[in-house]
C-alpha cells in the first residue's frame, strides 16, 4: 500500500527550552533540519522559548533568517524534576505548555519537545486530548535490530497498561511502522516471557486473545520473548510503558558499555589497534546503525494531534531527526488511519468475552 505525502505546508512548534543541552542545541537542530531539507519551503517552523535568547541564538545560523521561521515567547521553563500537575497548574507560560496550546488551537500541526516526559504526557493528554477510541497515549520508539529497525511501544507513557491499552498500542504501532519505516504489513508481536500460550499471566493472555480475534485487521504473529526482540521475529513489539522503558534504557546503557570497552581494549594493545584499524569500515557501519540520532523522536501515539518526545539529552542531529519523523507522520495522514483502526479494535474488544 503506497502512501503519498501531503504537499501542503505544515507548522512545526519546537519547544526549545527543555533539553539538557540547552536552547542553543535546539536552535542548531532546527537549522540542521532546514539545511537537510526535512523542513520544506512551504513549512513553517515556530521556535518556542525565551524570545530574545532564541533570536540571538538563531542569528548565528543563516538558514534561520527566513520567513519560514517564527518565534513564540515563553516566560518560564519546565524543569526535569517538575511534577506533572505542578507544570499544568503553575507553568502555563512555559515553552512546553505554550507549544501544546498552539497545537490545540490549530496554530501548529505538530509539537516537538525534549522536556520532562511525565509533564509532556500529562499535559498532552489533558490539552491535546486522546483521539476518539483511545484512553491513554503510548510512546513509540524506533530501535535497531539485526537487519533494519523496529517499533517498540509503549516505552514510558503508560506503565500500567490494561489489555485494551496493549491492543490499542498494537494497532497504533502498526500504522506508525508503515509511515516511519515503510513496512507495508508490519508483523506485530506481544512481549511475554515465552512464545507459548498461557505463559504471560492474565493480562498478557487476555491481550493475546484479543489480538488473535482481530483477524486480518492486524498482522499479529503471537507472543515474542526478550531473546527475539532484536532479531527478526516482528516489526512492532507491544508492551507496557514500564517494561518498554527498561528495555530502551538497558539497550542505551549496553551500547555505551560496549563502545567504551572496545575503545579501551583497542588503545591498550597494539595488536587490538591494528585489528581495529582493519575493521574500521565495519565498526563505522555498526556505529551508524546503533546511533540513536537517526530516529531521535518518539511520538505520543493516540493523541488527537501529533506530539513528538525527543530524549532530554538530544543533540542537534536527534532534534532534526525528530522533526523529520514528525513531518513524515503528519504527511502520511497517520491520525486518520489510526482513528479507523482504533474503532475496529474497540469493536473486537467489546465483542470478545473474558475467558472463565
């Protein structure tokens, strides 16, 4: 099934104040997105934050001196340790909430933020609202595997998902894999402690039953276990936000550990150094595959408009990548297709009785 990207321009609101590397890196990411052609000539980029500061930083990048770039002033910043409800009640003039207000009002087509995840999920759910048929949003991360990439969700938005939430994750993740990875009929797997039926507990078993009942509405391949996640068992891995977040951060830690171990070994022994030089093309390709910047944003799937969460430590490449992914998702009209898929899923959920 081919998809055509909508030719009309889109409005991107970039929260420039929430990242660990500060607004200068967000501005550099915005400039990179324009230079790389991610932001088209008809698109509008709205930089949200302390306007005087952002204008000063933007002046260092020639590509930001354009009619495509606007500024929206925000007086305060959401801190990493701010409680979600404190942000919603007391920081209405923050860059995060102002960007979300613009999305709600139709002044932006998507929001990208590197800020506090809990605050972004809570504020996005309250302000932007879940799309019809969804109860809670899910963060969908694109992750590397042996060949290519796969989508995992949820990776942090909803730690205590019910079976119906996991079914929603399955259909939402399948559509996102189509638009982000170009997979026509993504294989969906349910993360469990084994591939045999009945091994995952009541919640997993109920979810498995519902996903089987979906029939040809989704390409469900059954339960998968941790051993299969980074192989070729499926293209979409469905789990709760607690488990997904642990897997995501464990992978990040493992990549850094292996990188540091290899670097130390190579430097400590001339034989290893010679071997490392010979293997440099392979190591370079592997580094590129594991590089998190290529897919630097995780969308909050299930909201009525698109919110992309980039990692708090995102560099300019990650931010530019999040902009690219967000524009691709909006251009492929993913939200409309998700509404249809959610309605089909909920019909199956309501008509499939609980097992005694």
